[in-house]
C-alpha cells in the first residue's frame, strides 16, 4: 500500500496558499503557481530589506544637502565639520531636523562651520 502522508502534505499546501492570499488569479488559487509566486515574493522581500536601508540613506542625504545649501554650506563640508566637531548625530536625525526644525538645523550648521574653522589645515606630504 502506498503511503502519501496526506495530512502533512495538505497542511503544507494550505500554508503556501495562505501565504499567497491577496495575489491575483491563479497565483492565489492553485498550489503550483502560488508556490512560485510566494518563493519569488520572499526573495524580493529578503533583498529589499537590505535595499531599503540604502534608499533611506539616499533620501536623508538629499534632504540634508538641500537644507545645507540653503544655509550656505555643501553637504560634504557639513558632514566634514560635524565629524571634526565629534557630533554624534546620524544622518537620519539630521535629516529630520532639516525637514522639521530649521532653527535646530541652523545651529548644527553653525557647529560644523566653527569646527571647520578650528580644524588644522591638512598638509600634503611629498614623497
């Protein structure tokens, strides 16, 4: 007699169909198509959890750059000044301040500019 382990197989297939809930047409109704769709969806989800971090960083940089240029400094000089001032704020926080609290952002720009003035000039060594 052939043993199919039907309860476990049915449970596995139902779990896959539940995961495909909300997909369109065959992809939510038929196991074969649902399985492929869910597998692809999970691959995209895994990849995009990492891509999301990159895209948010780009957004924060663009916001900081726009606000910094309004304040009369470039993004790279602002970040250089903040590093020289040993400022612990990350780009996410600085971006939020740039978008919501202009006065606080101007203070950050002032801190960066002061640190740039006090920063010793880099000397080029000739080899």
